[in-house]
């Protein structure tokens, strides 16, 4: 749901680039999970606020600039159970990552490796025999089958 950019000040605060719809969306969660690689660590959010296009935050246990600098570049997540249910036709990115992507002809294009936002729409990064960037729009993504962990897209093998 975000990435730690750098320390902010000398008292252990960090700059965070949120990957949430609202800039301050992460501040509604009192527990953050942070990680470099797959080593996730739980930390309590002491306080935070919107700052420019991002956030500044203070996590429990980080009380000086050196400790804050040590986690620059780490990812930020929150427990999945803490998220509200998705509305009909909406999906959390974390639920889409790992899904198998097939086209209308049932050719397997690969798995969703990641998703990123552009100004116009979200884009699925699908890795299989090669990497494909597929726009997450209704004219392309025809079905999201959560129970089967599969996306059906109108996308040719040669695109």
C-alpha cells in the first residue's frame, strides 16, 4: 500500500509514498507491516499526516534518523483483514496479484505479477512466456473469477 522513501527529520519519522486512492488512506490503519523482500515486520503507527504528495509518519520503535534511514525503500502493507470489503465490481490489487490470465481463446498469458496506476487506468503486469502490460479496463478485462484465481482478457498472444 506504499513505500518508505527516506527519513524525515531527526526523530525517526519517515517519508512514505502511498499507493492508496486517497493520499492519507494509510493513516487510517494503526498497524503497518513493513518489509524488504519477504521479511515482514509489524509496527504500530504512532502518528502521521499528509505532506505534499505523500505522507510523513512515525512508527513505534523508530526514534532516530539512523533507524528511519535503515528502512528506506521498504514496502508498506496492512493486514488484509483490516481492509473493508470490496464493492461489487471492485478488487484490491493484492487479490489480483498471482491470478492466472487467459485470453478469450483460453490461451494462458501468464500470472499477474504486479499492478500500477497511470493517469488513465490501472495496468496489469502479466509475466508468462514474456512480460505483457495489459490495461485493467472493461473493454479488455472481461471477467474476474476470484474463486478460480483467474482473469479472462480480450488480448491476443501477439499483442
